[in-house]
């Protein structure tokens, strides 16, 4: 009985931008389709949020094959934003998603800021949607995305433009392929973003030495998977020291231990991505694992862990972090 | 229904220098799998290799609850699988993908099995025989050389069940000397093409030739395509093939794992 009582007390819920998430575990954009694909294998009601594949104004066919390639502890992808388009998402995909308890986040992109605005405006009519994730970080398209996310002024402009037209809170997703990610994060905060997710994939490539040419049709792709976890963690750590809005950590999280590291570095929530391909139930396993960790360590809320690894550390400006930022 | 399930290795049979047949206990998948379906295997729980490996199902024994996959060691995933001993566990997702369109009794089925491409078409022949299919089946099995005809004992079993079996090897070490498409041409000469249904799997070059042939001669031909698949369930959009169902439609991309792996040969573009 005592054990049951302690389980009940554990609170994984969190609120970001007025949205109440049942738990801080989300499935990353592009790794979970539009939710329905995995519904036979995973109880979507148990995931904090499902983030859609990136949506654009009109459907896109993406890049020719080959689009993906496995590398040591990671994989490269250059899909090229292959998606059903925002209208189909609202009319078809949302029908299924809004029957579930999970919160729904639409990931959006465009070749121009006007296109981001158009997608955001259309999504205002989506019943059952809770938040927008702004893709300013995909490295696989010629125009838009990382083009905006690699410059603080364009990031500000893009986030502000979406913010102005959208009825939803926004979460820009940052690229690691920048000189100073803190500068980009600050631009997001200034533009009014309710939270920030980081990181998207790292630019990489592979060469087919037998054919003497690049493996991917797009030449370069985005590296994801456990190989990038240390990079993602360091970026969450750095951004947390300077930015006040909640952070959503993403990059190579495979299990509960990985997720805990991100909370301790300063993330308020996390996204699991590539691991969904290998174990579609990875997200709910992390939810269960976090509960178990809290129970075993007598922690009533996961919020107690956010940024805890910063305590006692010297900040770059010489001050010492005393309190966790929640 | 797709299942995610641990599966015990019941047997790991060496088929030659680098060929293996793994028999796995997975009753739910064995009961529901049809020809063309594949399983996505997580070789170990340590994410090394990171991704699952896709294997067409070679055969099932629904009473024993087992299924067979056949593979050649080509990388880290298949190498680790080749070491699996009886009683070890792998994790399966399956059955996945779209299946072959089974022929009718009045059809003449020609199965074309290039190397390890034998796997899905062998399952089709086996399943048809189990279902007391009465139509003619002609089974063409080819490889580089005799030693790579890993599944010859299985094909001999088909012959015992009145399936016409023909072999080809690139080096002429067994059966017809040359490629399978040349052997197919000979077989087609004897058949009424309007009744012929071709089912094929094998190397890219062979499938590209068959796709051209199907378009030129308006043949019924289904191909099971093989490509690296990160998710296997249609979510990652990573395993696409060029798709053009009509002359006047633009080229789009279809997911091999979800819209296939079986495609109408006239509707795909294989370079």
C-alpha cells in the first residue's frame, strides 16, 4: 500500500505557455509520422506530446532516394520535408490525434517567412492542436529552415512573425550548426517564444567508396541518434545559463538515464526521436522510468531536477548558480 | 495487426560460406504472415547496431509458431545475427508491408528468385502449395555461382510438389549459364503472356530489367524491393522509391516499407 501511495504522489506534469502536459516526454518531429502510424504499438494517451512531421503550405515530395544511412551510433537523413501539407494535416491527421489524451504539437516550416506565417494561420483552425514547433533548423532544404535558424536577426523575424498570427504558444527548434546557439536562443526569447527545443540534427555526410560518390542524393544529411547526445546536452547546458524560457531537450535520448541528464542540464521537457524507429515504445518506457526514478529517490516532482547539475557551478560571468530554474 | 515481440532463436542453420537461415519463435507473426511480408529485427538491445534490420519472411510454420529468415553476412547487423545460438532472443516487429497479389488457379505463376531475393517468392510458392493452389508454378532460381544457391534444398522440395524449377548461374556452374532475365525470356516464349503473373525479388539490376520488360510488354509483374529501412512502419519517409503509375503522371516517392515492399513493376522507376 505504501508503495502505491508514493507512486500516486509523483507528479510528472508540467505547464508551458498555458498548455498542461501530463508528462515531460514528447516524440520528436519526423520520428513518429502523424501519430497514427504507431498507434497499434504505443498508447498515445501516455505520451506527453506528439509532434507532427514538419508541415508546409503545400504537400512536398522531398528528396530522391537515398535519403537515409546508418552511421556508428547514429543515422543520417535527408528527407527534404516530405509531408502531406498543412491542409491535409488539419482535415485528416488531426481527426485521429484529437481523440487521444496526448497534447498535439504541429511542427511547421517554409521557404520564406511568409510561408511560415501561412502555415501558422491555417493551423489556427485546427481543433485539438496545442502548440507550434517552428522548424528553423532542418539542414536538408535549400531555402528556409536552417537558413533562418543560423542567423539571430532572421530567427527573431521568423519567430515574431509566427507569434503574431498564431493563437498557439510557439517552440522554435534550434540548429546545432551555428557559431553561438545562445545568441539564437536569446533571439527566440526576445521574439516571444514560450519555450525552445534543441537540438535538431548535425550536418554530416557519407561517401560510398565503392561507387566513389556521396551516399545521400542530397549529398549531406542530418545526423541523429546517440552519437549526438553529448553535443545536445552541452547546448542545453549553455542555453539554460542565459535563457529564461523553458527548454525542451532533444538529441540522441534513448532511455530514462539519457532523459535525466537533459533535465539536470536544464531541460524542462524532453523529446525522444531516432529511438522511436528501433523501439516504438521508447517514449512510454521513459515516462515509466522517470516515475520509477522519482519514486526510488523520493522526488515528488521532476521539476526538482531541472538544471540541478548547475548547482555550485561557476557561471561564465563568475556568479555561482544556487537555485534550479523551474 | 503489427506485433512487437521478443522471439527466441529455435535454430540457426549455416547455408554456405556466408549464408544463414534463422528460425525464430514468434507465434502471432507466424500465424498472420503472408508472402511479401517482412519482419524488422532488433539484433540486440544495446543499440549497436542502432537500427533494426529488415528481412522478408522465407517461410512459416503456424503450428509450431515459427518463422524463417535467410540472410548473408554483409555488415555488423547480419554478422551479429549469424552468431545467434538456440535460445537467444531478438526483438521482432511484424508482419510488416504490403504482400504479393496471390494468383488465381487459371494463372501461370513465374517466380524469379535472384540470390537472396529467393526469400519472399519462395514463401509465395510455399503458401500457394499449402493453400492447394492448382495453377501452374514455374520457379526460376539464380545466383552468381552454385555455392550461392543457398536455398537449393528448399527449391528441391518445391520440385517434389510439382513446381517446375529452373536454375541459372552467372558462371554456368549450375543450370542455365547467364542471368535470370535471359532464362525468363526462354520460359515466356512457351506461355500465353496474358495468363502469366511474374513475382520477383533480387539484385537491383535484375529488378530494373524486369521493370522495363513489364512496361514494354505490359506484363503482370510484381517486385519485392529491398532497401535500408530505418523505421519499417512508414514514419521516417527514409526508404522511398521513385513511383510513376501512369505515363502522364509526375514522379512521386513511395515508401518501400509501408507502400511496398511489393510494387507493380510497371509503376516504379528503378535506375
